[in-house]
């Protein structure tokens, strides 16, 4: 599979088979992630590989608690207003019913990506590493899904760092759920190149 094909056919997977992902495959994912570009070659990433079902469930509940607090906030209410009433109701029901982020528990492995905050580029670098990881997973026949850890939410971050015994200088950037996919989502629509590309200055549109 070529890199362009891999980029265009990768999907966010939320339904996984029960098959266990081997340590050999996990090693290949982390190896791909560590070859991401890094400012000053600082390589500020740390990967915590989570297999323990109880740990995964605790993380899921931390994220559900964060989501519940978010939708009650001013910012969260504004975001909900952008959705239709049906979508709002489904999202709130998923959070309150315990179905929120169920794929965390169903995935064979959950990888927590932390960044060393002593580097000025730790967020950028870790996001690049996460992209490498998801593309490698797809190339190896695995499914993956990036999960927002509530970055910037001090309560959630403290809970996660404490649970995983990560030192204070490490900041949680992303979770990645990994497993063998049991679904094949359809390609999502993408904006036209002419809508997002500009030549020399905005809004001078560029067309290939």
C-alpha cells in the first residue's frame, strides 16, 4: 500500500474484534511513531501502552466526566447549539448512559501519548507521531481511533497523569485506541482543494 493510498483509505475505527494485538505489532506502531518529525530532534514523546481492562475503563469514565462538565459550560453549550436537536440528544444520552467512548474498552490496546513539556514543540511533535502511528496501524491491517483526552482540562489531566503514574512534566496529548477492525466506515466528505488553498495571501484562491 502506497503512502497516498494509506492516507486516503485510513478510517477512524470504533468497533473492534476481540482478537489481541501482539506486542510485535505494537512495537511496529511505536517504531513508526518515533520517526515523526520533531523540532530540534527533541523527540518529546512518551507512549504508555495500556492493556489492563480496569485502567481503560477508569480512563473512559474520566473522559465521560470531562464531557459532562464540558456540555454544562458556556463554551460547551455554544458547541451543542451548532448541532441539530437530535444530535444533541444522542450525544448527551451517550455520556449520561455510560456508552460514551465505549471503543476505549473494546480496543485491544489503548496507547496514551504524552509530551515532555520541557520542549517548546511537544504538542506539534506528538500529534505528528500520532499520525504516523495511525497510518502504520492501517498499513498493518489494524484499526485505530484518536481520542481527545480533554487537553487543557486540568482536572482530567491530573486524574490521567496520576492513574498512569506519569511525572508532572509529561502532558497528555492523545489516546489512540488500537485493535483489529470489525467495521469498514465509508469515506467521509472532504472540502474541495480550491476551498482550502490560497496563493501567496488570503483570500487569493489557488487551484491546481
